[in-house]
């Protein structure tokens, strides 16, 4: 019944101990992390941090400047989402390229032995322009094999085509030929995509006639459906525990309803997480079998706004209420991932510790999962100019690079934090305490949520503070966070409605224990009576009431 705590890892960066960090450097110059170097020490440390699952990003073979045309590859290391062979593992992250699949299987096994589940990416919307599977199982036809490129659309085709048009760009394609042009991955129906398009990818065809009034030709089942289900079953057969589905909303929900049902019939406990951004479509994707969906345009955006843009903390209430009791447990909360800017970057708030109250909310507000991105717990800034990726507040996914905070923690493979600063150690200790609490506490795992911010009056600043209760049987937690940039003393009142709704007993005297930093105080646990709390700037408490 543990609450899922997902730790995202990009092996290429996570296990790279090379500190050269040359701008636009090659793999030989800047180094590249290997699966084999994500050793038992690393996995034990991730488990000790509170994680229940590791999401490995960039496992499947994708385009790189070494093996593919650099003109249609982003950066020297390439995008992990420009897949060149769905049935292969990236040779970059293997110590022995010929045994790369065996190395991935060994990492799966090590991760399981550490008590962690394994998640990997499933990228169903698009593939590299140079996709060609050399590792597909016997009898499996390749994507595009048997297509009729003279047809702009057919459910028999795996790709969409622009007949009579040649693929071009505003740069020398260095001998790359594509005639007719395929439709680009971000639904760019132009044979000349721009630099901001996903020009390195082409879109897969699931039977939706985009230029024919969005007509859905799903009977008979389109060929692409069968091929993508085979890919899902192939990786599930390797023993992974689930997938994070890239850009799920760009693929018809009907495919997922069909495929997930077949997948879970064979692997009932398999987890499917969707990268989705349209709340109006969440219910359809949950009904199709997705276990969890990103809450990016809701909770992520709002917590970021409260942390760095002066938005009112009381607005957090709307972000969870809009989902209702049925949808809320399916929403995955996060403050960072590979797409988003780092908390400690100059584009966010400049200091990882300032997100403590937002992280407490993210980890404890609901039963749904929480996700942490490698280095987030160390205050990684993401302010390097790596190469293809400039100074944008993100850790590059396109370049070979050494991430300073991760290298300080990894300490040449010891993964003991031996080179961390005191500030980094303090931040990681906070994350460890919080994530372990969120993972293991029954009230957070299974309990009801009662938001009490609405009931606060004098002595409580709703613009800067937020409060709620998590309750399960005899377990009662009072969570209060302070988004203010200065210490504040507040009076928190629990309304009578909360006692009635949750079935809590009032007490003249109760002991409130701070589960994050220790310490106890005696309070009055009665309706409407003020509980005085003094919280430093950018902090919060999780109080166990007994």
C-alpha cells in the first residue's frame, strides 16, 4: 500500500563521473554514464531516500550524432525521444555494446533487489526520422515496411506522408534524403519544419485522418496498433514494472484502451503513467487504463507560481478540488522533471530549499504518486551551457555532460555524498525525511484529505500559508506550510466540520509531534481553538496529533 515515490534517472548523466564538461563535447571528451555504474550503492541510496520506483529515461536506442545524421539529430548525444530502434538498448550507456541488452536486464534485476520498481519510457507518438530496427524479433515487420508513401493517409500505413514534397530544412542536410516527406512528430504537416519543431522525429499513424476531418478509421484495427502493442509486451517481458507514456494525448485514447487491456491481462500489476496536459481529457485516459497522469498544468504550474511568482497559497485548494475524489488519486505530482526548469535555477527561484513548502504539499496532499528528478534533492541548478542545450535552467537531455551535484553525491561510484556541501546535505536530509514519511505513513498512503485553509481567519495569512489534515482511522496529521520569505507566527484553527466529517475526537490537550524535524508541543485539539505555530521562511511542518 506504499504511496508511489518515483525517482527519475537519466543513466547517461546520472552515472557519468567525468568532470571535463567541455561545451559541445563528444562522448569521449565529456564521458557518458553507464548502466553498470548504477550499482548497488546507488540503488540503496535511492531506496533510502524514500523512492519506491526508478524511472530510467533514455534506455531505448535513439538517434545520436555518432550513429545518425547530425543535421537531423539534436545535440551530440541526441534526444532520448527520437527512437531509432524500439527493440534495442542505447549503446552509449553500455560498457560492452554487444551486451547492452544483458546490461539492461542486469540493471532491472539490481533495481528489484534494492526493493525498487522499474519504469521506462514508452514513446508511442513519434520515432526518429532514421528509424530502422535491426534488433526486432524474428517475424516482426519494421515500422514503415509495407507502407504506401504515395498515400498521404491510410490506416494501413505506419506513417503520414506528404506526397510530391521533399523534406527540407534551413540547413544542409548532409546527404539525408526523404522523399516524400513524412509528417513531423509534433503534428507539423509541413515538409519544411522549423528549428522549434520536433524536426528530428516523424509522427506515427494510428488511423486518425487528421486532414480528413479527424476521421477515425479504427475498424479493422490499424497496423500500427499491433506493432506498438508488441513493443509494450516485449519490454514488459523483460521484467519492468511499468512505463511512462510520452505525449500520451497525441495518440488516440482508443488505442490505449485496447492496448492497456491486453497488456494488463498478461501483466496485471503493470503501471501505466501518462504525460498529459489537457484536464478535459483526463477522465478518458484514466478510463482507458492509465494508472496515473501528470498534473502539470494544474498543481505543478500553481505550486511554481506560489513559490516564485507571488501567487496566493489559498489557490492550491482549487487545483486539487477540480479533480474530484475519483480523479485525484490518479494525479501524479512533481516539481521537476527533464522537461521543466530546475527549482534552483535562475529561471525558477534560485534556491532549492525555497521549494520546501511546495514539496511538502506535493508529497503529502493526496494518495497519488510523487516524482523527484535526479539532483532535485541536491539543489541542482541546471544553469550550465552544455552545448545544444544552452543556459535555460534545465539539465540537458541532448548533450554528454557531467552534472556537478550528482557527481558530488556519486563520489566516483561510492554514492555516499562524500563531496556534497553542507547545504546540499541539509536539503537531501529534508527530502529523505519527507519522502520516507510520504511513502510509509498510513494517513498519507490511504487517508482522507480535509483542506482547512478556507476556515482560517485572523492570525493566518492565506496568501502565504496553507493548511490541511490527512486522516486515517486513528492516524491524524496536520500539515501547515509557509511560503513567506520571512519567519511567521500563525494561528491555525480546525473547524468543527472537519471533526464531524473525519470522525476525529476533540481533546483539550493533545501532543503534536513534528514528523519532519522532531520536537513536540502540547496543543488544544478542539474546534475553532487556535494552534500557535512559528515557521521559518519557506518551511512547513507535518504534525502527528495524539
